[in-house]
C-alpha cells in the first residue's frame, strides 16, 4: 500500500500530466488554427483581388469599345439626321422601323467590328433624355416607338438610368444576370451630344432655346467571359465560391448552392460597405453570407463599375480540420495522460504533419502565383504584338491622307494604340518587378542632357496648353552611372503627370542639385563621398488628392480617367532598384505638387 504522501505525489503528477496535456491541446490547436486561417486568408484574398482585377479589365475593354462605337455613330451624318429629326417636338420618324434598324445594324457593322471579337451584342438602342427609343436593332421595338405618340421607356429601369446619367457625362454600367440562365448581361450606356447645324437652328429657333441634342447610346452585351473567371472553383474546397453582386444588391452570377433560375438578393456586410459608403471599401473577415451562414469572406469593391466580387468559404469547412485535430489530440492525451512523453511525441508528429500539409499548400499557392504572373506576361506580350504594326501603319497613312476627318480618325486610332502599348509595357514592368527580374543596364550618361531633351520633347507636343518649363541645374558635372532608359522613364512619367494635371496654363520647374546621403545610401562603397543627386519636378496644377496621398505609390491608384495608376508605382520601384527613393507632397501654397527622387552619385570602375 502506497503511503499517503506517495499517493499525493502520484495524484499531483497525474494532475500535472493532465494539465500539461490540456495546455498542449490548446496551444497546438491554436497554432494550427492561426496557420490555417492565415493560409485561407492569403488564398481567398488572392482570389478576390486577382479575379476582381480580371473582371475590371474586361469591363474596361467593353466600355472603351462601346465608347469608341458611340463616338463614331455620333459623327455619322445619317445617324445624326435621324436622331435630330426624331427628337423634335413636332416631328416623328416614318413607320418604317425596319429600315431604321437595318441602318443601325449597317452602321454597327461598319464601325463596330471590334465588338464582334469579344462579345455578342444582344441589344442596341439610341434613346433621348425622355427615355424614348429613337433607333434600335430590334425592328418591332423601333417601329412601335417611332409610330406611337407616346413612346415607352426601353427597359423597366430606363428612368433610373436616365436619372443617373442626367447629371453625368461619363459611361454608366449595369450588370445583370440573364433570367433562368447562367450568363451575365452587361448594359453599357454612353451619353453623347449632337450640335444641330446652322440650317436646323434657324428652322427650330422658336421651338428650342438650346440646339444641343443629348442622347444615350445603350449596348447590352451577353458574354460568358466572366464565367471563365468566376466558375473556376479549383482549390476553393467544398463550399468555396466566387460570385458577383450588382449595385442593386442582386447576385449577377451563378450560385453554388441555390437554383440559379431564381433571383438572389445579397445584402451582406461587404455589399453594404461597397455600395452604401461614399467611396466603396473592401471587406474581409467572418460574416453571414446570403444563406445566413457564417463564412470567411473577402470582397473586391468596384463601385465605379457597379459590382462587388466576393470570394467566400464556409467557416465550418475552414475549422473542421482544427476540430478533427483537437478531438484526435484529446483522445490521445486522455488515453496516455500518464505518459507525458508519448503525448508530446504524438503532438509533435501531428504538428509536423500539419506543417508538411501547409508547406505543400504554400508551394501550390506559389505555383499558382507564378502561373498568374506568366499569364499576365503572355497576355501583355500578345497585346503588344499587334500594336506595333497598327502604330506604323497609322503613321504611314497619315503621311498620305489630306482629308481632315480621316486624319482625325487616324489620330484616334494612333492615340489609343499608344495607350494600349503603354499599358502593356507597364504590365510587363510590374511582372518583372514582382518576380524580382527587373534588370538595370547601367551606363554613364549626362543627366543634364537627358532632362533638357525630355523638356524639349514635351514643349513640342503641348498642343493647346500654355505651359512654361523652367530648368535649374545646380550641379556642375552631373554624370550618372545608372540605367539611362529607366531614369528617362521616371522623368517622363513625373513631367507627364504635371502636364496632365495642369488645365490650360501653368509652370513646371525641374531642379537638379546635390545633397549628402546617410550611410544607408552607400552601395558597395561606390558612392562619391556619400553624395546623392536630388531631382525635383514642381508644378502649379491641381495637386494630389488627399484621399489617395497615403497610397499614391501603390498599384492602380488614380482618380484620373486618363491613366491606370501604374506609373508612379513603377517609378518608385525603379528608384529603389538604383538605391534611391521617390516621394511626393502638395505645395504649401495649395497650388500643385512636387515630386522628388534621389539617386546615389555612383562612379564606374
């Protein structure tokens, strides 16, 4: 018989073993829980952002194509004559709606070839500010409205669309799910104004004080491109899904759980934060989804395009492995509670097993990221390949054409092709930056000469703007050892931004001077006396918006319709690759902004 003291010791040891086992269970499950949550968060955050950017890119392409077609139709004489005539108070079109629909179809075939390559046009209309259909691809609809004394709105929500567009001159996008099907219908409405000619003005002067006619060009595009992005559920588990919600808070894509023939309302936390807040914000974390089930969710808010993309997975599925692990360890701990070493070995091996699974999952995520980068790289290359002949042929045609209208159209083609080329170049640069393959071809060159050449180029292409350039070089011998093309790219971007944000008249000042750097600015001991070259670009334009100032140098941050928000991000990375820096601030007088970059004054051995 054991003495009481020994029994107490054994009981104490048993209690200690059980307590240690409980602590081990709690710690191990918490660690695994954190690791698994981090993995899920990383995966689904990547899913929402990458797929959201892909949807945004596709919608941007559609909008640009419809805008281009609208511009062409608005200057077509036949279209102008029909629209202006039908918009008069005491005029109506003939009852031959089929003729008008055929005319519109012919003009679309003439001007809108690009649309056929990426989409299927389901509906196309031109309406006035009253919501009356003036031209339509549907002959019955065009005839009905042309012959009726009181035309009906072309859709159930025409008035709401017209109200939204009345105070705006930018395209408006509506995303809807095709009824009883698994496809999306994108409605893009572009406003345009037709100025009535002199003869028309004289004949209608007593009828209308304002001779400008405002119309809305509406194109409904039926596409399955989004499904290729949304319905790829590989790696999303048994309950993960990615779907779209439109600005009416209705699901605009396929649900994994419900019958897609019915309309599904989605009034969840991320949807409200996107559409009900002033600027529209992303949301991540645990909340109840449209089924009222707790989930881990991540959103990509594109309020400007009328949609929010949600990537979600059931919370129960995420935590199920943790529950299984906890039960397993508890059984092992209770069974072998007296043997602390055995319990510890089981826990260690269990954690190692999870670490292997997480390492494997991490490798898969890295491979997926690599595939995404390769895809973007290939897409940018494929986009750039046809652009070069388009630019060359445009320039050749401009040399031999004297008709002003044709020259104007060729300039539009050339300008947009240059924009696409710049976008593809930026995408390739970002791919190199994020894959750490941005190589610098360093050489010795004169910074002074480079800046003067760039300023001359801008002075020769200012068009109608009255901008004065001031250049101050405070360095006697300003010879750099750096990548000349990349430094030129940064200067072009900074000066180009200043030109873009000066409305009509202004001044841009470029200053070059030296300054002493800190010890961190020395690179491989090749810095001349620890000196830095400081270049500032100052303008008196609109300045930098306070909302985007904190994230100015991140990707896709812009409030301008003329840019993609990639230039400053790339410029900052180029400066950092040279061992320098790039910063920005608004001027103290409230007029314009100042960008400043510094470079180590290197020498070449």
